[in-house]
C-alpha cells in the first residue's frame, strides 16, 4: 500500500494545528491561575483572561483580513507568528 505524500502533509498540518490549540489552552489555564492570585477570585480571573484572549483573536483577525491579499505564503506567515508567540 503506497501512501500519498499529500495526505501525509495534511495529517502533519492538522496535528500541528491541534497541538498549537492544546498549547494555547494550557497557556490560558496558567495565566488564569496567576491572575487568580492577584485578583483573589477564579471567576474574575477567568473572565479577564477570556476577554483578553477574545480581543487578541479579534485584533488578529482584523489585521489578517486587511493583509490577506498581500500574503504570498499564509502558512509560513502563521508559522512565524506561532514561533514569535512561543518565544
């Protein structure tokens, strides 16, 4: 049985995107824990972290929508953004 290289690439990309989302959830949980120590209540901390997260997604979506036609390699741009965030 021969494997199609294109299917292997798709599977790899899906796995990377899933891992990225999982890491984001862990990161959000850590921030919630630290902010809970400052604010004193878990509900306030979760609300603040979720609000900042959603605002960041909205800002990122707005900027990407404005520049989407100028991106020659959107996947590479996404990978670079993830690297910067990771650092």
